[in-house]
C-alpha cells in the first residue's frame, strides 16, 4: 500500500556511525503520516537521554529534508565533521544553537557554515516511561 513509509537506501543521508541514532529497521514498517509528501523523508531511532523526558531512548523520529526549519523546532543537524545531533534548533545571526530538553545537557553552538544540513522532525513515536 502507498501509505507505508519505505524510503530508499540511496535517499537516506549518511548518519552512521553515530552514538545518538541508528537508522530505523523498516521491517516493522511505519504508516506514513498523511501530510508527509516528502519522498526523501527518513526515520531515525533516538539514542541517549539528552531529549528526555519527551523523546526517550528508543523513540522514533521522521525528518523531512523538504521542509524548512525554524528556530525552536526539533530537528536533526548534520555538521561538516559528520556528526549528527537531535536537538531544539535556534538559528541566530550566523550561528546555530542546539539545546536539549534535559537540563543536564549544555547547549552547543556551531557557525552556520559548519552545518551541512538541518532537517526538521515532522513526526515522532514516543516511548512510554
């Protein structure tokens, strides 16, 4: 059926190796959100607790390369050093500031030119406590 989320491997940006994510195992097949028209969208499993308690270890997020990211959005950020982060994004005068929900995690700041891409989260499957 066309409502199942089946990204092609060639369309998935290189995320691995990364301790924060792993590409979601599509054997389980996610139902495609009805408003998600981006053929390049892909899913990741969140690892760690920097975005807890909202996004716990094991939560699944879908990001959309075709959608614009705004300050305050949850997004996946990829740097030119091939590091990826799932955080709240704040775009400020030539810089990208990343903040966590978990107050124990300090914010990170990158120069815009050090960021390869920023894709907003458009759907999430949260894990219960």
